[in-house]
C-alpha cells in the first residue's frame, strides 16, 4: 500500500513540475516553428552550443555550419538566427536548427529576387541526375547541367564548393523546388561585353583576321575581335560547298565581310563570297543555250546530277536528260562524283541562278538509228516476262515488247511459258511510235491465214477439213492439214439434225466438209459450219433432182437416194 501511494505522489509531482515548466515557457513568449535570435556560447567538436536567452540552451550539429562555409567565421559570442522546431518541456530542452533558419530566410529572399532577377551567391555542393545541387543561403536548389556554363563542361571540379553567381529561373514554394542558372549570369555579362564590342563593328566592314572557332554542316563559327559571328555555308562560295570543314581548319584566319548585325540578339553574320563578283552576272555572256561545254560532276541526287562549269557556276542534269533509253534512271548508274563530263546547255535563268543541262544530247540518239531498221530481223535478249508480253533488250539498251499475240498465230497466252529470262531470241521490228518498239516473233514465219487468199476461198465456200481434236462442246479441225490453222466448230454446227450433232460420233483424222460462214483476215476470225454445208447440199440436190421427181410423186428421201446413186455410178465409171 505504501508503494502505491509513493508512485501516485511521484506522478503527481512530475505533472506539477511539467505544468510549472510550461507556464515558464509561456512567460518567455517563445513559440515553436519560428526563427529566434541566439548567441554562441561554446564550439565543440560535433556541436555548437547556443544561448537562446530565457535560460534556454540548444545544440546544433557542426555540419550545419560547415555546409554554408560559416564555421570559419563563427566564434563564441557570435549572434546567429536559429529555427525553433520543438520545445521538449519534460527534459527542459529545445530542438533548434541553423540550416532551417537559413533556408526560411533564403526562401523569403528567393521570392523577392526571383521577381527582380537579382544575382545570388551559391555553392555547387553535389551532383544529381540531370544536373547539380546548388546551395543558396543554405537552401538547396537544382541547377540543370545545361545551365552551369554557356557551353557544355566535361569537368566541373573547379566549381565545386566555390562561390558562384546564379539567378533563380523557377520557384515553387509549395513543392519546395527552386531552379537556378549560372549560365544566365554568364550570358548576361557576355551580352554586355558583346554590345560594347559591337560598337566597333558595322555592316559592310571587311575583317582581315576573323578566326575560325568551330565548324558544322551548315556553317563556320568565327571570332571577330571577341565577337562570335556565323559564316553560313551559303556564304562561303558562289558555288556549291559540300562540307565547310573541308575548306578551313580550327584557328585559321579568314578574310570576311560583315553582312548583318542584330543588336537585339548580338548576332553577327559574315560572308566570303560577298568579297568577290557574282559569276552569274556575266553568265549569259560566257554560256549559250544549245552549245556543249565540259564540266565536273559535284553531287549526285535522287533527281539528277550537279555539274560545275566553273568556280561558282553549277548546272543540273535532270534524270530525264541522262539517258535516251531510261528517263527515270538512277544518276549513279550513269555518272559519278568528280567525273569529267560533256553537257549541253538546255536553259539559263541568270536571275534565279539556274542552269539546265543535258547529258544525253551529247550522245548518239539510238532511236534515230533504230528507225531505219523497221521490218528487219534482229537478235534480242529477254529482260522480263509478264502475263501479257515479253520485254527484250535491243542494241544500245533500247527495250522493245513482244505481245503474246505476236508470239504465234494461234495467239495463246500460254505461249509465254516457252520463254525464259536472259534467253536470246530473234524478233522482227514491226513499228516504232512514241519511243515504243513493237516486235513480233510470229512474223518470222508465213501466215497460215494466207491459205485463204492463195486458194481464193471466201465466205460461203465449202472446204474440206480434218478433225484435229474432239471436245465436249464441239470439235477442232485443221485446214489443209496445217496444225497452225486450227478452227473450232461448235456442237450446234456439227449437223443439221440435233441427233447427229454429237461430238462423240466423230473421230480425230476424219475428213469433214464445212461451210465458211465468217472470214475476217485482219482480226483473224474464222467460223465454220457443217450444218450450213449440209443445208446448202440439200438445197442443191433438191434443185438438181427435185423438178422431175415432183411430177412423178417422188419423196425427198427418194431424191437423195437417186442423187447418191448417181454419184456412185459416176465414181464406178471413173474407176
């Protein structure tokens, strides 16, 4: 029982002590989360002891002073500001921070100088992804790698923990983000220097000792008395320049003319070609349309070839002017860079500085030569075979076409299968029109259709054919035993009577009389009919034997039997 009373009394005493201590703190008017003034009372190895008055002492880690390079100046008695984070009433201690006080003050100052773009002093204290940590008055800020200098730096060791001038470029207090830039300070300083130097330059000035600083694909950077200038690739020469780096070396001095000064951007443009006369001004005096000149190929493009006629003067050979044979030929298949070549001037536009050239006009035109060979037989190499034609290469690279109808007189597409690429064949040149060559293979042979002319056969005549092939829908017959002259007789035209018009009753090799019902020589159309021949024969028999037989009451069957008997008698007499 005594122990329990002792515990209760002790607990009561502690609460009473805490209450009294809190009342004491209230009387001192200190509040948490505010900046207060303090005096350094002791500097230890790891801590700095400060007196915050009102009988309150606190300890601050020594690192908080080292980070800001404040430790060197710090001594006993120094007045500093600290941030009161927490009052620990039970222990009678306070938690304070020099860094947080410095940061809060830095934030207040940062907000003011951000609007005025006032320069600040910062320290590069660390490296992070994409940039660096720059501490300004104890406040860590982010400096992108691109903002540490005007030009990218490979090494930044000389800037680490060294005071540098920076400008706040972005601030976000809610997120606690601040971005700073050293580059902006350097550029501002340089701009002032450049503007002062630009006072000594003016448009049209000729500079004898412009120094080459760097080269790119699109120009050269120069140093003109401390001022950066650009010599664009188009201002290097009146002619075409492929690579500026091939024309100069770093450190080389050049003679240039100032062509532009922009005081707002401090940009200076220079030119070399402005120092010399433009050769295009006397172009029409030197060169004439229709004449041939010699030049050098300087550049191959998808659309043509550039040829230098002289320094500063170039012309273009369009793809269509490279070859007589192929209007869309790749330039690399005809010419090469640095090749000496003869060209003909097609057109001149001095104002636009354009010259159109032709290479093919300096060569023999193969089309004129081949026109004399129409009707002749030549050798040709098969280049390509499509589903409708054969394309062959003739002399001088000219290409002609053999349509499948010109392969054989039967005009079958399947005849294309007989040929292979790269085969050399004989063809006859039929016609040339609009640079298109029409060729024929079948023209090498006699036309079987000429049989009709030779034998004076026409529509209405009866001819004797021989069955070549029996089909379901008719028969194929050869005329005059010529396998190249094959005609199909439809099933409906095989006999007068439908019962007799059956293909299966016919056999290959049998003779078959048929009437010519259609004969179109130009379009090669032939139509034959056995049925029409039978009808004509019937009419003929009736006309010959029917008059007398009709009076005696004879039938049509009797007339045919009499006619057949008459034919049989005549044959026996001949025998």
